[in-house]
């Protein structure tokens, strides 16, 4: 290896270090995301160029060591001096072999970890990144263009030198020089796109460069695995394992055509690249390319608008006419550009929640289980148990309460979780596209602001119970009014309130409070029912007693009247026959008195028996009737 090749590798390393440091400073100052990602490629190129340059030095030392050994071996006096092993004679060769055996694979593994880890970290970092306004974009664009030019010229020289003189250790650093040059060109184009009014291009280029870095890391891992199982042939020059074929391909895309011709030559067995067709294709490739570009531009002169859509036609970036569904002719790109919008489609967004794809299949929704990615809103609590000074809002809700001293103070607030889907339709496409920047985001912000403003003025219990329908109507009117004030050109079709409940963390405690309130109401209603029942029974008993007393009074009056009437009729009967009347009255009275008494019938005659009649009332007939007197025993039994 010649000495100038080692110098060229050192120059590549120094240039990558200087431009990498300068590019990082410019990217940080200009706040360009693509520029910051581009410096990662330069940093990895610095490591690879440094290791390849160090390996060049080892091989150069080995070459000089062999030359010295050949000079010394020509002297006969020194023949016995070198009659030792190769490891003792060639220490530079041993160092180079140990370096390639142990350090190069470990360094390749380190490069893989750097590429994969940095690529994934950049991808995740850029995923939630909001592009910030650039600082001095013209200066950043000029400097990155200069960096790209310097890297491209030096990389082209190094790759040509490595190809012509077959310098395998110069190729890795030269490939990263060219790749860094193309990356700087991409950064320059991204900054230019931001300058003309497309701010997302810088973020998109940064994401694309992160993906390329991840793909390169995969290729590095594959090369490292294949290197482990590659057969070793003594004396064969080995390819550096840290050299990336993908980086070489990206740095030299013209090599694809050369590789394709070589593949065709190998497949057909003769020089296809030297036939008339190949030469004609090589000469006409430029015209064929321009013809393809012309066909592509001509295809942009016709645009088709689908049903339910409208499109805005811009001529040199200036607002043009509104195109309806169907086919339309226009100037080719980039003179005319068409932006399509679904004007007849009902579009929607959510306020207060984000649907959870893992819980969309749940059939039962509970307060205590989180079923969406929810947000909490502040809601006022109207105090009904303390004196209040009414300060009504336009919708009639109390915003302020008063303490015992009469001083106004804000009411207590609670947190409430509400899922609010909002549906809208584009009614004026020109206002929607040109009056406001990012109208989709603006209408969401308007809806969120109106929801927050509304909930701080309503009562917690009211919105949880009967105020849901009125709240949806008021919110729709307020959002529509704000959209009209901002000239959004959209109509709010529907605003819904669903899944209204306390936050998941406090839902169990809220359920306990509700259960206690329901238990109290149930006890009050049960007491009222018992009072109604007791009062009804007391009234019925009183009415029964009064009715019985009135009946008894009526009976006694009638009985007295009957006896008085009977007495007047008994006097003539008594006067007619006093003895008969007395006997009859006695027997009648006796018969009525002994209705329930036990009677004995004696069938014997011609006896003078004494009858004793017990006319006393029996207090316990069940006991007295059960008592029996046994018959008397005979004085002696007959023989």
C-alpha cells in the first residue's frame, strides 16, 4: 500500500470530523431536524473511517516489515539470526492479525448497536416531535449545500482511487463520504421546501433518514453473522466486515447499472453489454428517461374527482376554482395542483376521550373500569343547604354562592368524565381551505374550549341527571357560533354527551355516596308508608268503633221501644187471667234461661222424686262438664 493512500484515508477522517461537528452546530442553531439526523451518519462515518485508517497503518507497517526482512535475508551473515518462528520475526503481522481477529468483529458489533439504537431513538423522538420554526434557514441551507459539495468531491475522488487501485480499506470511509454528501443534499432540499411553505418536509426527511439508519443496522448485523460462519482461506485478502454494501450502493447508485450488466453477461455467457442493443440503449437512455418524464407530466393534466368530493385547483400556488365530481383538465404539475376534500361526508372527532382499541368489544361498561383514554372536566357543585346569592349565568345556572356573612365566593367544583363525539360537514370549501390554517385542528380546539367553558357553569347533579339533552343542544349552538365567527365554512351536525360519570379513581366512592342517598330515601319512603298504613288502620278502627256504638245504641233503643210496647200489651192479658199469665211468663222466662243448660228426661212413673235444678251460669263448661262422679259401690257382691 502506498503512503499516499494512507494520507487519503486520514484526510477523509479529518474532513468527516470537521464537517460533522460543523453540521451539528448548524443543525442545532437552525433547528432543522433533518440536519441533526444527518450528523449521526457523519458520526458513524468518522468511526468507520478512523478504524479503516488505523487498519491501513497496520498493513503499511506489515509491508515495511516484510521489506526489511527481505533486505536482511539477502545477507548470508544474518541467515542464522532469523532462524526463529514467524511470530517473533513479524510482530507487525501478528498485531494486524490480532486486530482483524478480535477488534474488527467487536467494533462491527459496536457499530450495529450504535446504528440500531440511534435509529430507534431518533424514530421515537421524531414521532412526537412538533417542528419548530427554523432560525436563519437561508444560512443553514447554504452551509449544508457547501458541506454536501465538499463531501461529494472528496468522496468521488476516494471511491475512484479505491476502485482503480483496488484499495479495499479506502472504500468504507469513501462510501460514507458519498452517503453523507447525499444526506446533506437531502437536508438542503428539506430546508428549501420549508422556505417555500411546506414545514413538514424537514420532519419527514428526518424520519426517512432514521429509517435508512435502521436498515443499515440490519445489514450490518447480517454481515456480522455471516462473518462468523464464513470459511477462512489462508492468504486470501478478506473484505472488511464493517464495510456496508448498502452504504456503498446508496453512495454510488450508478453501480446498480454496472452490476446489472455484469449479471446479464454472466447469465448469457457473453458480453451482452457490448452488443448493439446495449450500446443503443446506453445512448438512448437519456431520451427514454426524458420521454418517461414527459408521459408522467402529461398524466398530471387530467384529474378525476370522486363522488361526494370537491377539489380546489391552485395555479402557481394561487387559489383557483372549486372542482366538482368528474373529470377535469388542468396544467401539468407543478403549475397546477389539486387538493381534494370530502365535502359531503360527515366527519367527526372526539372531545374528552380517545377510543381504546383494546376495549371496543366490551359489552358491559362500568364506571370503575377505564374503557377509553379519558379526560376530566371541572364541573361546579351548587350548594343547596347554605344561603346563596344568585348570580345566574345566561343558561340559568348559579356560578357563585354566598357564605353566612353575605360575601360572594366561588362554588365548590368536582371532576367529571364525559365522552363527547362531535360531527361536522364542510359547507364552504374556500373558507375551509384558505381562511384558517389547519382547520381540522382549529375546530377541535374550538369544541374543546366551549366544552370546558360550559361545564364550569353547570351543576354536577344536573348534568348527571336531566340536563344532558339541553347540554348537547347548547354546546352545538356555541361551537357553531364560534366556527362561524372564525369563518371555518363548516356546519356542526351533532354533539353528543355519553358516558357521563365521575373519574374512574373516585367512582367507587361516588357509588357509595349514591347508595347512601338511595338508602336514606328508601328509609324515608318506608317510614312514610308505615305512617300512612298506621293512620289508615287507626281511622278504620275508629270508624268501626263508631259504627258499632251507633248500632248498639240503635239496638238498645229499638229493644227499649219493643219492651215498652210489649208492656202496654201485657197489662190486658194479665187482667184477663193473672194466674195463667204469671205461669206462662215464668215458663217462658225459664225456657229462655235454660237454653244452653243440660236437661234430663226421666221416663219412670209412680215415683216421688225430688228435682234439683242448678240455674247458675257455668264459668268454664269445658272443665266442669269433664268432671264425672263414679257410681257408688255395692255393699256386697252377690254370691
